[in-house]
C-alpha cells in the first residue's frame, strides 16, 4: 500500500491493467477503512425493511467481483454451486437479509481478500488488448472487459456510500435490530 495514491503501471501487470488494479485496490482500501472496528451487531443491523446490512453489502462486493471473474475470464455464467455460495449476496434484498448475518468483520474481510487475490492472479495473465475486447453485455449492448471491471469497483464505491450512511445511523438503530 506504499503507492496507494499513485495510479501507474505495476511491473507484474500490463500497463492499463496496472492502472485498473491500482484503482480497484484503492477503492477496496477505503471500503475496509470505512468498516474497520464494526461489531457483528453493527454489521447485521438492518435500518429498515428495505435496507441491506453493512455485512451483506460487503459480501455483495465479493460476490460481484467473483461473478465478473467467471464472466470475463472464463466467459460463462455462475453454476448452481457458485450461486448457492454467492446468490444471496448478488441479489441482496430479502435473500441477503435472510442469509447474510451473524459473522464478525474478519469473515467479510477474508471473503473480500480471497476474491481480490484471485482477481490479481487472473489479471497477471492478461494483456491490455484483452481489456478492449468487446462482448454482449447488459440490455443487448456491447461492453469491453475494461468497462466490466470498472463496473466492479464503481459498484463498490456506490454501495460504500450506502455503508457510510448506514454506519452513521446504526448506533441509533441498534436497539431495534
């Protein structure tokens, strides 16, 4: 993390991939700093019947990243076994509220680290040209792998805003969770 604020090439990656990894790792660092020290009770608290818990949002980050590993590096959909592990975290909502709870922060950090480590390894074998390969994506549109991986950390940044909002309110709400 010595170069946390530098978006630049990294020797183990192609140049553009190094830039992408730098942005992803910074986003993850700020996420981890945002949740540092939260208790299981705080991670499980659901602000209202439509909200997701902080813990479920953390698992969502890991699940989205895993799903994009499968989608972009293997070019396939998640199988039943993978959906059993990651489905509730991908869907969030009722499924996430029902299944993602009761874990300490270390559980979520371990899931995030495990998935990110695999992402780093998978990117080491790719070229910058691969980033620009186009595939069918949302709503019958084309996207390249660069956009898809930008979306992984863009989604995390977006939901991290929710985490920050929830974190501020969780203390007042804890008696009702």
